[in-house]
């Protein structure tokens, strides 16, 4: 790298800029501005800079709990300023022989002290892994365990005890950590630690919570989190280490071979529970959780796919919402690629079936089959029944008073009763029903024909899409039959339409005939011949497509008329051609005779 002199930069200006970056790094580390701190480190700010109180960026970040800044400072070697020469030698961070004795000048507050006192456990772990010693003491002779106990930070206390820190060590005032503890839980932990230390067991197993001697334990570093990994120093008893190893091996095997079936999922769930109870690697546990969630999502997706497949064909897109949600969940969990692809294809297939059903339903009413007229004797034509006469059921005289002198006879001297009113006249008979109009073929350019043509185009497109998506064969076949019917009916309408006669397009007065099919004929015979061919083809297509017999019966008259007209015009054309041939022969003979006379 070129020097300042080689770049022709004023050294004083360069130093001024460097000092500004250093001051900004101090401020960013104190304020927790991670983005600025990272940029300044990349721009060359010195992590060894200290303010008037002797505080470095690592001290400020450790004190205020700015984990990301501490991580970056450690990556740039900022911890070396807080270590002795012996500590700074690159070797395994947890070499226990260098853990005790206070390597830094007495009374120095290290980043580890502040992290312990403030309870920033992840920063405390990072600093331990970087090589800072928990046995170093501050101005009062307090080590990290004293400080953590005084603030009641149990996770940091456990980390100190897992590192083998002696809980019986006293500060300058003669107080062990137990005397400084501020919570019942902290005091209980320290009492247990002191009893174990008296037995030569100063190392707290991070998984089981029991104490063991140095030769009975294994110290290592594990990852505390997966989303943002944090190295954590741990100590395991050999017994617990064996259990952890067995649980991790079992979990790894099951994760690798598990399938989306209930038995495998239950086995995986049990393996994850055992690994978690044993204190297995967080990274492996994360893999186990992820595999469990993935397999559960795959099973839910497969079950939903089977359920929705049994209800095919579906009628509405809303029925696919549950499987779409499960597909998204399975995708998010990293489910099997083939299962996801198969489900996507199945959804596309069912969507094509829904669209095909809608197109079929829209096109079906546009068939031109005539509606059968109601038959006779359906009861309504006769009108309501009426009585043949006005007689009641009285059985007595006309006045309903009876004929004898018994009960109900009129007393002598009483006024006679008025005669009963006459019965109402019967209702008039209903008017005779109008005879149904005979069915007529709709025009080829009418509203029905235009709607049917548009519906046929949509139906054809949906049939093609359904075929491509491998939709249900029966569903596609029914729609293909409907499409063939509509196309056959269109051919019949076009063939039945009378060609439009017009003058020649070239203005020479020749007659032209425009057919509904778009063809143009230049003579009546050509017009009739083409129309007859179209009629015959339309009838053949209609019979194959199953067009209504009523429709064919009506259009049969059209076919007969076209046949007769064509035959008649053929006779006329033959006669015309015969006359033209005779006239031509006569003219040729006459011309030949004239040549002989000249000779």
C-alpha cells in the first residue's frame, strides 16, 4: 500500500482525518449506531483509540450491550488491547492454565467486567471465546463472578462457574461472591458451588447443572442461536457429553432419513425432545425443528390434496383456498420439490376444470335445439271445475225448510221467509291456447348465432387448457361433445342462409353470390352447387355431433329445396351449353362452306 508521502497527502491533514474517524467510532460504539461503526471500521478507524477516561470502543459497546458492534470490534482484534501479551498469543481460548491470576494491571475494568455487571450475556460469551479472563479483577478485587452475583445475573454466573471460577475467592474487602449475591437464586447457586468446590468439583456442567472436577469435564464452544449465531463457551460432564453425542447422532440420522409419514414424524419429534433435554447443539436442534415442521407441512399438504381431489370437479376457485394456503406453508418450510410441483400441477388442473365448467355452462344454453311445446291435457286448459246445477244437499224443499210439521216448521201467524238468492253464474271458459309457432332456424348473423360463436371460441380455448393440464377425461369429453354440437349447428345455420346476390365487384355487371361461410360464387349454378355441398357436409357433421332431430327435420326441407334448385339449374345450364355448342357448330360449318365457294 502506498504511504501518505507517496500519495502526496499532507500528513497533518491525514492525522486530523484519522482522529476524526477515531472519535466518531468512540461515539458510535457508545450510542449503538451499528451502521456507522461498521463503516468507520472499514474506513480504517482505530479500535484502540481511548477517550479522556481511558474507555475504548469495546469498553463502551460492552457496557451498553451493543452486541453487533462488539462482534465487529472483536473481528478487527479490539480485544487484544484488553489482554496481556501472554493472552494475546493465538491459541485455544479456553486453555484453563491461563484462566486465572489477573493478567492485566490491577484495578483495570475490562469489557468482560462491564458485560458481567450489566448482564449482557451474549457479549460476555463473545468476550470469553475471544480469550478475556473471567478471573481478572477490578479496583476492588472483584472478578466477573463477584460482579454478576452482585447484580443477580444467573446466566453469567453459570458461565463463570462452567469456566471453573472458584466461588470462594474473595475481593479486597474479604467478600466472596456469595456475600455479594442479591437474589435467593444466586445465593442458592453459589452455596451449591462452594460445597462442590470443597470437594474439588469447580466446573458446572452447562447441560445437567451438576458440578464435576476438571478431569471429569469437557469444555468447548457451541452456537447459541442459528438466526444470528453467537458462540457460547460450555462445560459438559463426560456423562452428559456422551448423552449429548448419542442424542445428536440419533437426531442427525432421523433428520436425514425421515419421510412425511406419521411414524417418521413421531420418531423425529421424540428425537428432537431427547436432544433438547440432553442439551444438544442449537444448530442441530434447529435442523430438527425445521425437519419436523417441513414433514408436518408435507403431510398436511398431501392430506389436503387427497381431500380436494376427491371432490373434483370443483365448481368455484374458493374451494382451492385451503390447499393454496397449505402449499404456501409447505413451500416456506422447504418441502419436497416433487410434492410441491405435483401440487402446483394439480391446482392448475383443477383451475382449468373450474374454467371449463364455467365455459360449458355459458355455452350449453346457446344450442339452437327447439323447446318442446307443452302437450294437451295438462289440466290448465279445461279451467276450474264447476257444479252442474245449483242443487245443494238439503234434501228437502226448495226453500230448505223441510216439509213436515216437525221441528223447524213455520209458526202460524209468522211472516214468510224471503226466497233464497239465485246461484252465481259460472265463470266464462278460458280462451283457447294459441297454437305454438313452428320452429325456425335462427339466422346465421343473429344474436343467438353471435353469442354461440363467442361461447364456442371460449369453450375451445378452455378445452385446450384443460387438455394441457391433464384435466378429468370425462369432463373434457363432455365439453368437446358440446363444442362439436355448437360447431355443427353453426355449419347448419351458415348452410341454410340464403346467399346474398350482388353485382360484380369489377363493375362489369356480372352477378356474384356471397355465402354465409365467406365464399363467393360467380354464377347461380356455382352458387347452388357450393350451397348443396355445404348443406350435405353440415348434415353429416350434425348427425355425428348429435344435433336435435327436430332441427334436422326442419332443415331437411331446406336441403330438399337446394337439391331441387341445383338440379333445375343444372338442366338449364346443360341446355344453355347445348345451344351454345350447336350455335358454334353451325357457325363453324357456315364458315367452312364459305371458304369452298371462294375456291
